[in-house]
């Protein structure tokens, strides 16, 4: 019986689209980050606050990936930043082909950085490159400090880790979250990963994160 | 060109194993629930507290699904309940074939209910039946009240919804989580879904959840 290596074929089709996106973005000198996390880690709130923080300094556009609804794109648009919503209708990750179509709808000439907010899923999106310059993984302290060792792939592949909702530590809510342990585990998986503990809600730690974006993600 | 419907073939192989598991469990008169959530919603803590709460009333065994590590199975074993760990080594959901092997290692004669704690992922595990009597979706209030409408499939397919970490509401931490809205949205997707708001940490709401397990999940 003939064996068909389906996994490889699907990945290659995605890789072709990812390469096309990467080339187009490089030609236009636009930076692009792919933001990945579990549902509810606070990606959209982080992006809204980041856009406001960087107003007049870095022009950010967003591609929103969700299984259904336009809720997240509407939240981004309320900050005046352009946002294109992709609904995957059940699929667990964004594909490079979907991102390709969304990029064509963004006013790229008016932007410095495009952030792709992937479908809330700490596993699958990590396996599909979208043409980005780097992946950013977001972990909220409410999820527990064992996530880097339990879901190692995405921490190993990302250039940056945002540890969000650190205000919960101070409030004694997620007091079993050991920040040093989570950071050490992430560094063990990926010695070069940049780590930003912050609270998008209170603003604590946002300066370091936004400085990193400004310094590194404008061509 | 010949078209190969790969999705269907993969699902059918899983369905065959799921059917085998379901038949075996029915013959032995053992109940089985498939617990699904995002990473960090508190499934393992909920199970540990549930096992202690039901001691002497309902004998629970656990199959733990994780990408890597034996952390969760060790936490369950500390309660004296039997637990079998499955490491998917990167895969985003448990398969019925994996569960079949784990079931063979559990002391089924000494158990009433087997709970399968799936890989932390609100999307993919919902598409793979494991031979369970029903799915239970767990949502923590830290994840936000928009999750039922943003990830509708798993809420539509589950027989019960546990809304965990409600102690955070009282502490004013996740004070933007509207419990009534989340429950109404889940009911709109699935009018028969049983909903248990609780805090596995403080014990609030655990009685109703454990009563439901005792009443419905012993053959």
C-alpha cells in the first residue's frame, strides 16, 4: 500500500504561504509578531493597552484570529488602530493563507508593526508559521507556573514571553504562582527568550514591554 | 486527481477505538467523563478536591492527558486515587487508542467513575470522542466571560460546565467576569447543560458538583 505523508504535505502548503507573507512584509519593511496563548490570558487587553501606550511612537495594526465572533477586532478598533478579524469557524489555529488575505486588507503603508493575535490555544498555533518575524507567548499567572514545562514547544519557539496579570500575585490570589520558577523554566527551554512580567490591567511592567517593541520591531 | 478525505479517515479510526472503549466500560458498568478546558483552568485541583470530597461515596480513577510530564498524575496519586498518565509528546488532544491502553492499566473493578483529564486545549479535544459517557467543560473566571461565544463547540457538546475559581469574583480580581452572562451564553448554545459555579480552592459550590457526580455517574 502506498503511504501518503499527509502531515508533511499540509505543513508545506502552509510554509509556502508563510514564506510569501514574510517576503511581502520584508519588501515593505513591516515587522510582524505572532502572539500565542491559552484562551483568556489577556492577549486582547494587552494589545489594546500596548497600542495606547505606543501612540505616536509605533504604528500597530492587528490581525485577530478567533473561532467565531468579531469581539476582539472591535475592541482593537476602539483604540483607533486598524484590525482585521479572521474567523476560523472551528479550526484551532490560523493558517498563513488566512493571514495573507488579512494582510491585503490592512493599510500597511500606515503601519510599523503588525501583531497577529492567534486563536486561543497554547498547542496547535505554534506548529504553523504565518510569515512573522517572531512568536510571542503570553501566559497569565492565573494559569499556573507549571505551564512552561507542561507545554514546552511554544516556550522553546518564542522570542518573547509576556507573563500577564501579575497584579493577581500582589492581591494574594494566584499566590501559588512562583514567578522565578516560571521564568527559570522558560529560560531552560529557551535561553534567549525575553521575559516581560506585567499587568496590562494596572500598567505595571508595560514600559519594558513597549520599549522592547519600539526598539526591535520597527524597520 | 483522486481526492482523499483524510479528516474523515482519521476521525473514523478514532471513533472505532472510542466505540470499543464505550462498550468495554458499559459491560463493566463503569461511568466515564471526559474533562476539557484551557491550560490552567484548574482541572487537576478540581479533581483532587472532588476525589477527597467523594471519599467513601464514589470511587474515582483518573486518566491524565498531558503533552509532557507526570506532574498531574502525581498530584492525583497523592489523594490515594489511581491515576494513569498519558504523554502525547506534542499532540494537542487525547486519542481513544491512548485511552484504551490507559484503561487497561486502571484497577477498574475497584472504581465507579473514570475521569479523563484531557490535554489543556479548549478546541481540539472536543472533536475526538474517547468512549466517555459525556464531556465536562471547565472554565475559570480568570479566562473571561466571553469564552462560551468565542469557543462555542465545546460548550455545545458538553453535558456539564464547571465555572471554576469563583473566589476571584468575591476578591474583586476578575470583577469584569459576568457570571450570569457566561451561564446564559452557555445555555443558549446548549439548553440542557448543567452548570456548576464553584471554587475548588475554597470549596464553595463543591457540594452541588459532587452530588451531581454521585447521583448520575455510578452504574
